[in-house]
C-alpha cells in the first residue's frame, strides 16, 4: 500500500484575493511570492483568509510580507530556498 492511498485528502487550493495581490504589488514583493513553492503560496493565502477578525487578517498579511522581504523565513521558521 502506498502512502498516497491512505486517506490522503488533497489540500484546498485558494484563489489569490485582490487585497493580498494589491499588498504584494504595493510592497514590490510579487516576485518574491511567486518564487516560493506553490504549497507556501497556498498556505499563506489560506492562513490569511481564515482569520475571523480584520486585525488578525492584517497581522497575518504583514507577517507574510515581512517573511517574503526577509527571504529565508516561512511561517516563523527558517526556510532555505533551492535557488538561494
């Protein structure tokens, strides 16, 4: 039995909300975002969108922007890109 056959539910794919795209453009971080693996892009969007309060949504958006600016952090963890 392969690992994939053990009730693996695919992760939902989140479309890019306008407010996130606008923030990426405004901060010049679109390329940094697109350089991240698809799972990270999707995780960031889902994590931000799941916030119930607008203040939490903004805090999460700011964290994503800071991590993209830094380049070697993902969800407050050290991350090494394959290209870097």
